[in-house]
C-alpha cells in the first residue's frame, strides 16, 4: 500500500468525484488555486451537508468504515462508568453531577455508561446530568435514539453552542476517539540543505482537472509557533501533521469545568514520539470499510481521515485552563485497572448458562486490550480542583 510521504507523487493521485468535490473545487478557485490540506480535511469530514460525519448513511461498527471501542462491546462503557462513579465520590457526590461526552459517535458509549450507572450505582445515576455533544445535528438525533432505545435520556447539544455557555459544570468530561478526527496541517521537511526546509501541503487542481497535492509555504505563522513551543518538528525528508484545532478545543472544553475531571481516550503519542525522526510518513490515514486507502483525496466526503493525537499539546492546553495532567497510560492498562479481568471472569462463571455470551465477552476483551490494536490507545486524565493521584484508571500494571 502506498503511504503518504513515500514519494511526493503519491500525494497527487486522482480523486474520485463526489458531491463534496464541487464544493472543494469552488473553494479552491476562490482561494486562488489551492487550499491547505487542513481546510480540505475540515470540509471532507465536517461540511454540514456533504461531509463524512454529516452523512445520512454513516454506519458504525463492523458494517461501517471503522469500529470504535464502544461498538466492540458495552463492557467498554461499563468499565468507564466505574471510573465515573469514583470521580463522583472524589468530588464529594455533587448533585447535579455533569457527565459530558464530547463527540458522541454512535451513542453507544454514553448509552452503556448510563445503563451501568442505572443498574449498579443508582445514587450516582440519580445525581448525573448527562450531556452528549456533537458537531452535526444528524448525529445528535442518532445519539438520542440510541439512548431512548434503552429508556435513557440526556441533553443533546451542538458542541459550539455548549462551549459558548457561561455557566461552569462540576463532573466529568470524557471523549473517545474525538481529537484524532480534527483537521491537521500536513507538513513536509524537504530534506534539502542543512536541516531541511519546512513546507506545507496544499490541495489544488492538477492539469488533468483532478484534485492533487502540492507544496508551498506555511499557511499561518501559528504552525511554526506551535512547533517552536514544542521544540520539535518533522525530521529531514519526513512528513508530519500539526493539529492546531485539538489544543484549542481542549482549552475551551477545560474552561467549562468548575471542578472535576477531563478524560481523553484516543490514538496518539507524546510529542517527542509523534515527531520522532524515524517516523518518516507521519500518521495521517484515509479509511473506508475498515481498510486504509492509498489516496488521501479519493472520494472526499465518503472517506474517513484520521491522524494521531499530540498528547503533549493537549496536556499543555489543559494546564492553561488550570488542569493538572497525570502521566499517559494505555487503554489496555486502564481497562484492566477498571476491572476488565473481573468482568470476563464473571461471564466465565455464567458460561454453563450462556456460553455464547462468554465467548463474545472474551473476544471483546482481547480486542480492547490487544497491544498492537486498541490496547495501545492512550488515556490522558486531567483534573481541576479535584484529586488526581490514585485515580483508578491510572493504576493498571506497568509496561
């Protein structure tokens, strides 16, 4: 499979025509012939009518383009609900207690957390005021339906509207695979001269009329400022991504928190690993039907785009809002600490009654903590006005 950065020509593969392509062509023409890849990705994923996450036929799980951990098995949400209860206890059992999911996805994560709280922690459930946030009204309707099927309710709000509110919340803000879907600036160190020169990748029009990628100067000085603050950048001849939207969103979300916890579950690395000199091709990928696609520009609006998260920048953004960050842990360690083993053992004890349920639970557990797969997802826990040390999800076994 051809990967971004293998050669520059790999970027210029022709794109498949979709309804969004007309919008892109118009914007490219209005911008003078090209737009930063960051703008392309923002439209490809977030255009209100033709963007990937606005699609009426968007499917999650095995029948869609990707499957996140909440779709693997409800036990994922059940285990994180245990962490929510501990946070509630550490905050001295506030009522109301905010449980805010940023980027509700299929609705499965909030549904499984609330179902567990209702069954296993009724006092916390009674105090909880759940809120599901998303950037697209269609997704909010689907998330509402996912809860209603279980007899559950929450507030459903557009992310920008919620961020603009003045009142602060006490509780937990949680997200799963949110930040890796935010648009990134695509950069390349040309490897020329001493140390190379940093250039940005743009989307423009090829001579044959297809969308293609081309290089140019940085589109905003904020990119260089961001890398300078990190003291890092792509090595000579390397391609890398910079996501300015992620720390900006994290800071805004964190400032809505009066007291409580921000739990971020996502694919990513500390900045030093993300920009390691051996990472020549960056982390940006296009997905359809669970398979990486060789062409980033193929079928815009019908193809998912994702890039790994810079957790160093997210932690710094939280710190600017007054939050303290714990060292990163992995999803595998967090889920084990939250009781995944005990959950599988309980299913095994009931194996004689329902072997199928045990088999499903065991397969799900293996999938969720597979070291080369979802197990390597990172967890960033931050707290403001609340104790962070000893948080249960941080107490998993070491490497």
